C-alpha cells in the first residue's frame, strides 16, 4: 500500500487531464469568457462604465491563464509524442513552446527520440548548452550506451570521465573498452572480479551480455560459474534469466529441458521421482534447483527430504548450500527449527541468509547466535543501524554493558527507528531539537529562482511526477542545511509536500522538524482521529509514510489518496461505517479518503488490539500481521518488527512508528518513547480466524 515517490510516480493520463481554461470554467468563470467575447460589441448595448471596467479587468486575469493553459497542453502533448516516438507530432507541439521553463526537457525529448542517429557534434552541443542539469546527465548515460553498442571507444572514454553515476550497463561497456585497449582492468579480468555483474539477480542488459560473451570467448567463465549464477536466479524466482544463463553452456553440460521445466514448475513432483543417477552434473544441479524451489513453499518438508534421500547422493558443498537455503526460507516463515538447519550449513552464508539467521535468533532470544552471526557479516552491513543496535543488545544480554553502550552511542543521534531505540537504551528519550532553523525570505526566494528546483515543481504540477522527483533530487544533492530548508519551504508553499519532506529530511546539523513532519489538512485528521478514537500522531505518522500527503497519489496496486485506500477496502469500509453515496471516483477527495482510511484503521485496531500490529496490517493485511506473531511466546515490539518477512512492510512499520514519536512531540507537546509505543506482542491464539473479514 506504500507509495515510494521516487520509484512509483503518479502519472496523469491524457484522458484525465483538464486544461487551465477547463478548471476556470468549472470554478464558475464561464460568464467571464462569454462577457469577454462580447466586449467588442458593448457599444451597441447600454452598459455602464463600471461594468465595462470590471469586465476588462476580468479579461486581463483570464487571458494569461488561458495562455498558460495552452502552454501546459503543448508541453503535455510534446511529452506524449516523445513517449510514443512520434517525431512529427512532437514537432507540432514543440514549436508552440518558446523560452519555456522546461526547455531543457523539451530539448532532451527531441534528441532522445533519435539518439542513435544523432551526430556526435549535436550531442556535444546539447551537453554544453545544458551543462550541469539533470537531463544532461541522463543524456550522457544514454549516449554512453549508444557508443558502447557501436564500439566507439574514443568518444566513450571522453564521456565516461564526465559521468558520475554507477550504471550497471555503462560499467560493463567500460570493461569492454578496457579489454579493447588491452588494459589489465578488462583484458585479464577474472569472473570473480566481475561478481558485481555476474551475481546481479536479474536479466543482464545488452552491454553486460556482451561482456559475458567476451569472457566466454576467452574461456574466463567456467561451467561452475554458470551454475552458481543459475542457482542464485532460481532462488530469487528469476527463471527466465536462469534459462538465459544456461544458454552459455555447451550442449554436453546442459540440463534436460523437460527436467528443468519440472524443477521450476513442479519441484515436488521431480523430487518424489528422483533420477536414479546423480553422477552427471546437469542432473545433480537440476535436483538442487528443484529443492531450492520446493523450500520456498515448504522448508520443513524440504529439510526432511534432504536429510532422508539426498545427503548421501550430493556433494558435501551442495548439501551445505541447501541447508543454508532451507534455513533462510524457514527463518522467513518463523519456523522454530530454522537455527538447527542453519547450523548444518556452516558459515558459508550470503548476506540475506545471515540477516535472517540473526532474525531467527532474535525470536528465540539466542543472543549468542545474534552476536556470532553479526560478526560474520561484511563490514559495511555490520555497521548498518539495525545490526549495530542488535549487536549492542546481544552484548548487554551477555553482561557486557560497557560494550553495549559503545554500540548504542554510534547511532543514538539518528532520528530513525534504531537511532530512537538506541537513545532509549542509553536512558534518553528523543524529542524535537530545542532550536529550529527558519529560512529567511531571501533564502526562500533564492530557492524559487533555482532553475532545477523550479523545473522539478513544474514537472510535478503537470503530472510528470517521476521526472519531477528525479530533477528535484539532482538539484538538491549538494545543498547545505540552510539551502535544503529553503528548498523545503519553497515546496511547502506550493503544497508539494513530499518534496518538502524530502529536502528537510536531509539536513545534518541544522533542522526544522515542522518541515520534516508537516501538518496539512490538520483539521480533517484531528476530526476523524477523534471520531474513531485513534492517536492522531499515529495516524499522521502513517499518512506521512503512505503518501507523503499527496492527495492524488496512486500506487501500482490501485491504492489511492492520502491514506492509500484500496478500491475493495474502500467499498468494504464505506458499507461498514454507513458512508452514504460513496463513489469510487471520489476516493481521493481529502475528507472521503481520510474517513475511509481512519475507519479501516479503527477496524484493524479493534481486531488486532495493538497499533504495531494494525500498522503492519494496514500495509500487508490483518491475516499476515497475526501470522507473524510467535506461536507460544510474547515478543517485544522491536523484535516483531525486525522479523516481518516482507522488506517493504518491515521498513514501513519502522517508519510509521518512528514518525508517530515526532508527531506526538509536535502536536501533543509530549515525550513519547518509541519502546512504549512498540510494546509487547502477545502470542497467537488458536481461536483467531484464519481468513480476514477485513479486506
């Protein structure tokens, strides 16, 4: 139900757009247009001088708005033509736009449509004219891929040094360039040095496929390397990409296609009828793949099958690998034997498996396993706030108070979930900073004059949210705290709440939490929080995470509005609360959306009995929130949260609960410990329903 503004932008379809003129008509300005048309004929009527003056004044207001509406339609028409690849239609719209704020984008769309056929001189001219803009950086990346595909390594090298991004395909072409020039970085590269590409858990882009082929031609990829990638892809459910990778094998080393299809689609059937001979590697690998797939659905049955029928028929390395995969899947299902199966895998676990081993240990209060497993993580992972906090907790549980405090101190100043918990372990409760920075009018005006920020908000206003968000992020990437807060205030005044929050969230030393945690539509939230007896700070914290206060936000799944209400849920809640005359098309209207969202929140809270569970349920459904509790023991709220199997829901719940701490400080002027909000989660009850009545 969450909307990531960078990843899932809101697209305004052309059929849903309204011109500025249409908006004026809808607001009751139709008479103005009609009277304006008649002004030329007023001489034939006895109209007072005052009325003529009034109509003239209104015409002066309407004319610029009508002109702006025409410009908007031209931009949107050009954008649609660019996406459709219709150069003639694009040209018709583009010629209507002269010295427009979005000129860099118009120029980008024009050249991007025909980039492969564009002369190098023309690309250089674009990059020079729009130097240090987002579209120039994007075009340079697109151009590098064209050059790599052509093998124009001289121009590629010239542009590469000016390209700041770490793009997978561009990186692959850079290695091909090095190989072409005979440099050691490409010519003698082993596959182990190219793991950043080879272990990408998805279909490889064209440039990387060319790099793989070059390494195959030089015999730098072995049969074992191919199967290592295939296993990774199978474990991630990337079956099509796995089949592409198997195409790198010689026929003698390739698996039987029928067996492979069965391993992917009906793994239990293949495992019930194991091939008699597992001596040939292709056959043995297909059995491993089948068990990987089967473990995703039934880790316990997979463990029994591995132990009873396969341990003696597979290599020791394969058996350990499979135990690690079974332990991982079992931990994600909160199976009590997950640690037992992990133990049989040894220490050769990947990062995801290590993370879930820690989570399994947390649920069983095995602090010794928490500590030793975090120690096995790569340094960068080990220093993440989650594992820093839990390592500190493990030290404290083992009586090492001084060591635990040192770990808490590393993250206690942060305002995220674990930063708040670490501060509370040290005896402090986080609240709002004593001093806030309020941008001056001169600073806000400077932000308003920034071309990148202005373009970003204009793109968003026109409904091109994805493009606007990227332009915004590019424009604020190097701003100091004062300029970030000025940008945040600029966005707030235009009611682009998500960008305001985004900028204010990035400050390091100087903060303004009123911008980080805004209160738009406050009266509506206050009213319905009272109506449904909900903690207003919690509701606001949830909305901040759901939509960033974007009223017309829509997720890919169909959730809509401030509280991201699903259509089915909206109908169900409307019926439950007796909301009359509910129409689906009105779901994004502020009061309707908040009515439905808070009504649903009340229903799940009544059913589950705890705000933490209700937060998880709001994102993933009540049945899952119930199922993620322990069967026999109570869990502290932080452990329940960290062991939520869905990464999106886990992150969502952490942010909702942390947000509520700061909203409580803002609106209730009270200190609100996060640990108290998380509380303790009771074990599951056998009397609870298996299916949801709630949608």
